[in-house]
C-alpha cells in the first residue's frame, strides 16, 4: 500500500530521463507521493528534475518544489523562467509561495507576482510578505475556511465546497462576525452531524486558542505543543482572523530548532550537512576551531608565566588537563540545564536569586565530591600532599566558577536575543579553560 | 478569548483550596483548558490537586492526569485508590490509559483493570499493553473511526455519530474490508460533500500511508514528518488496522528526543530539570564528571611519563590545553555531523568508504590550516622553531584522529542501538584528551 523509495527506483528513473522515455516516467510516478518524488529528485541534476516535473501535473510539481531543501531549491530556481515559476506559485499554498519568493531577488519576485492571474492569490502573497519569517505571520497560510456566525450549516457546507480546492487540510471551520473578528470554531464533525437549518451560532465553541501575527515562532511551537493543536488561527492586534498555521509547519520548526541547537553546541557555524562539499564543511567548522586555538594561546601564555614553578614541581603540569576538562564538563552541564529550562519556560519559575543559590549549592556539592576523589587519587598516585591539596582546592573553585559561568552565559545570551544553546558550545569551553588555568596556577603559586 | 495563565491565578486558587471554597474553585476553572489546569496543579501538593480535581468533571480530570509530567504523576497516583484511578481511566483515550497503567505495579494495575466497567476499553488496554513503549504499537490509540468499504455515506455518518464521543480528533475515516484489512481512507470533507446514497468504495482513496505496530518510534516520527501527516493508521503484519497515532504524540516524542540529546551531549545521566532537588541534580551530574576525572588521571599519569622532558623544555607544558581543547572541539563537530545525518537518514546515502574518505579530507584541510596558524602564533610568541614544529605536527595528527574517532563512535553506538548523541558527550572529550596527549608527547619525544 505504501511506496518504498529505493536507490534502484532512482536509477531506473534516471535511465528513463536520459532516454526521454516519457511514457515510462509518467507511469512510474503515477500515484507516488510528492514527498517521495522530492526525495528522488534531490539526487538529480536541476535540468533532469525540471524535465521530470514538466511531465507531471502542475499541482504535484508545486508540492515537490515547496518540499525541496534550500540548497536544491536555489539551484533549481535558477534554471526556471519567472513565467514558469509563477505557474507553480499559482497552485501553491500562500505560505509555501512566499517562502519561495523570499529566495529570489526583488525584481524577479515582482516579475513572478505580475505573471500571476489569480487576484486573491496575489493579495494573499503581498499580505504575507509583510511579515518576518520567524513570527506567526511568517508561518501562517492565508488558506482557511471560515464561516459567518449567522450562517446556517448549509451555507457553511457550500463555503467548504467552494473553498475546498484551495485548502488542503481542514480541521475546523473558523467562525467570524461581520467584521472578520475571530469568535470561535466549529469542527467538521459537528457540521456533519448537525441537523439541516442549524445556525453556526448554535453549534460553535468560543474556546479557541489563537496567536497574534507578531508572536515569535518559538512561542507558536510551545502553544501548539501545550494544547495539542493540529492548527491554530492567527489574528491581528484587533482580533481579526488573518491566517492559519498547521502542525506540519510547527514540526518543521521543531526539527530546525533541534538542528540549530546541535550545531551551536558543537561549534559548527553554518547550516551544513554531511553531503555538502569538503570546502563548505571546512568553512563551517574552521571559525570556532580558530577561536578555540586563539583561546588556547592565551592559555599557553598564562601557563608560560608559571614556567619557573613547573620546572621546580613538574607534577603540576600533569594536572592541567584535569582542571580544564572538569571545568568544561561542569560548564556544559550547567548551561544545558538552563537551555532546557528556557525551552520549557513556565510562569511558575523560581526567582533568579533562588535559582542562583541552588546552582551554587549543587556546584559546591559536586565540587567537594570531586575534590575529595581528586585528592585521594592524586595522593595515592604521587604521594605529594601539598600538590594534592592544590589540585583539590583549585578543583572546587573551578567547579563553582564553571557552574556560575555556565548558568549565567545562556541567560545573558537569551536576554540579548541570541540562541542560548550557543553557550554550550566551544565558547564556554575555551573561556573555562582560561579561567580554570588561572585559578589552578594562582592557587599553586600561593600555596606552594 | 484565550486564558492567560498567571502566578496570581495559582495563588488565588491555592487560597480557595485552603478555605475549601468549592464554588469559587468551580467557577474559576469553568471553561479553562485542561492544559492550563495541569500546569497550575503541577505547582500544588498532590492532596490539593486531588481536591481540585474531585470538584471537576471526570473527563477534565482524566485529561489533566494524562498531561501531568512523570514526576508529578507518580506522586499523584500514590494517594489515589485503584477504584478512583479506574474512574479516570474509564474516560481516557486508550494510549493515555496504558501510559498511566505502565507507571504502576502489576497487582495495582490488575485491580484497576478489574474495576473498569467498559469491556471495549478493557480489551483496548490489554491489547496495547502488549507493545513496548517505543514502537508504533506503544504510541497508538485504539480509538479511531473506520468504515467498511461497502457502506454508504449514511452508514458512515451514523458510525461517526456513534463513535464520536470516544474519538477526540477525527481527521479521516479509515476504510477497511470485512476482515478489517486497511484499504484506504476518506476525509471528513469528502463525506460532508458526498451525495446521499454514495458508497464509500466510490469516494475513498487507497493512497494511505501506514506503519506497522513494531516500527520504532523514530521511524514513525520521520514518516509523519516527511509526508506532513496529522495522523497515521497502524497495521499489523497481516495488514489489519490496529490503531492510530496522532501528531500530538509525535510532537511529544520529538521534544523528548531533543531533551535526551541535550542531556547526552552535556553528560547529564538522568532526566532532570532545573527545579528538581539539589540531591537529584547532583546525582544526575556526578557520574560523567567522575568518569572525566578518572580519564584525566590517566592523562596525568601519561604526562608524568614525560616529566624529564618538561623539566628540560618547560614550554611544552604551555601547549597541553591547546592540544586537548582542539582535539575535543574537532571530535564534537564530527560526531554532531554524524548524529545529524543519522537523524535525517535517506536511502541515497553515500557508501561508508566514501563518507570516511571525505571525513579524512575535511580533517586534513582543517588540520593543516590550524597547524599553520598554530606554528605562526607559537613561533612569534616563543621563537622556538623546534617546539613550534612539534605543536604543528601533533596538532595535524590530533585533528585527524579526533575527526575519525568523532565520526566512528556515533556510527558504532547507533549500530549497537545506543543513542549516537552520547558520542558528542564527555566520553569523546575524555578519550580525545588522552589520545591528544599521547600524540603530542610522543611527537615531542621523537622530534626534540
């Protein structure tokens, strides 16, 4: 019943494209889900993809194009004329259309919009283009089904019939007054089961959760997640119904967030994937490595200041990695706790002072436990009481400082509008290395 | 139109609970979404929550209980009698019911099931309890609407009316034959717009994507994401319709996955949150810190072997953090690239050999660039040509080795059924510290 995408299928299709075997192409792709066609065409050259799409229904082509990943899409759009693109845009949902138009230069964008014939589509697109991509207005589509509160069920069904072709997934019909103010919603099931002649006002519910156009996408995700919604209506500041966000867009946002966080935590500075070019992968990875390197040279200078001491007591050098590694691990744990808290923020959060006191308590407990262990190990291994005391003392300080910096950095980043996950990346590690080294050698300097 | 949850609301409600002001409690919570009640009650004591819920409809109570986070739920269930729990279970969706039953000991579970009066619910629960929690069967609910392919639209609407009360969200009606084999689906919209007397067989589509009961939850997430589905039917090996998974469960799975990955990457060994107790937070954080500490002691022993050399050329000690930090950063970048690839796996992936060659190419390019920089910096700062060459040479080796270990570890973990994100955590850092130190001092030993 389900189509199994395979490498063999792609090879066969490629062969048919090479031979221009149109009948074979059309027959093989008949009934195949557009998401599978997209995945296959992402492996093809742009010219071959265009050839395949030209043989399919324009609706299927539009779905394929809206599903392409950004890299492929850009290559793809280059070989199409504005006229061709506008044919696909014509049958796309308005949110997908705007996403694609945003990839293009202003003049090509205008050419495409001018080539559109459907005035309603043009209005929708122009309206959506006013919003930033990362707010509710930028996520929403204009296509939705709404009913006036004074309509009967029959009028509403007529509207569903009329609008049905434009709206791919209907979960609820939104209910508005004469001024397009959102009043509530009514489920398709209720409409289906209602008696003839029933008025919408008698069956709709006013318990509808909505977001405003300027709400940030993170907030939209968290509202839809909290209330288990499959779609959410978007209103403007005066409560007018402007559009609708569906759960598939929110799922995409969540996947992007996870990817972004992964990149930030590992110090990858661009949106790259394993199959990108060697050059692109290097470019994405080198910046944070260089920053780390520079940080380490500061560390080297710092250690250099204590060279005489190292010559006198060379065991001191042995514990350098212990101090830096533990500091790094503690800082990353701390910042990841905060990132998690920020991701699931609740109105019932403790005050900042209370949170900080707790961080200090946990850090002291962790620090003392680790120091006890470190003292025991180092004394057993080296039989040097003084150095063991230096290691234990500086380790407690380092754990405490790393906890504080790991806690405070993401909070500050978040306040500055920067993704707090960046705090769990190489930045924190590098800064903590320096901090740890300074503490360690200062303690050694004063105690030995 | 939407209710704004606030701290003040919680305080007022708490006051009403203390005064047992039932009228106030009922009035304030009238029409409040159950998700908001859940969030408020998570701040209350179990006894107070129970008191509030006893005043509300059992349906609302059931929703609140199914939404509680695991910690609160456990505390909560302790103070309820099996009889009370069974009243809530009676009105819950089967998947939520099973999640709660799984939290309890076998004998209490049996007591609760025995107390249920609805035989269909009992059958559903017993059926679902056969599946592991992390496969499609463990995610699905038994509640769904299905129609026989030979039915008319009127019969189907009658079924929707009959089943409607049990099924909270209807997206599609699933179409089956006389033997319950899944044949396809028909949208509510099509049913709404169909003429009287139409047969299901004339309006349903056989293009329905389904998953099998034993499919892993990651696979379910990726299928629903790829095809933008809001619900997916679950079939057994013989194609019989067994249940349905809705997108809200998938969204929860995605959020859990992100949280798990964050914890693995930062070396937190338990599912803790910032507001857990100091003891719990320490317990979750200390294991990986201790493992890192033990690793660092191996490192200390390793450096100890080269003490004579450090006494002769104390600058060598300065570059220890440079080697370990760069190795760690490179390894985490590499493993995070693999984790991302594994998360978005495609059938068109390159062969392992080709992937490995690419990793080596990127590593060499990164390694050479960094070494060139490191050589320049260290020569400018220290004017020691030999040591600068040692640093540059060992850095290239370390970047290469760290790339390889960072690439191979997550692949091996994934093959072993362990979450590959664990490779981006303290394990890789600790292992790479040791590897880096060994390379650095061996290069120094042979070159100086």
